[in-house]
């Protein structure tokens, strides 16, 4: 049981270290920073498109069932 807890703790530390490393690299590498910004933009556009589709489907259903 103690070994599992230690292993989880080690994995959490590794994840934190990886995230810290990535954030530091993003701050010093303009190409990586731009790629991340573009990725986030695409994710937002995709989410907005999905939400709009859902809204359109709801509107269509409301018109069919007055």
C-alpha cells in the first residue's frame, strides 16, 4: 500500500515537472508559443461550432413541435 502511494506521488511530481518544463520552453520559444496559440484557437473554434450546431438543432426541434 505504501509503495502504491509513493508511486502515485512520484508520477504526480513527474507530471508537474513536465508541465513546468513545457511552460518554460513556451515562454522562451516563440515558435512553440505560436503553435500553442493556434492550437487553442482551433479548439475554441471547434467548440463554438459544436455549440452552435446544438443550438441550431434545438431551434429546429422547437419549430417542429410548437
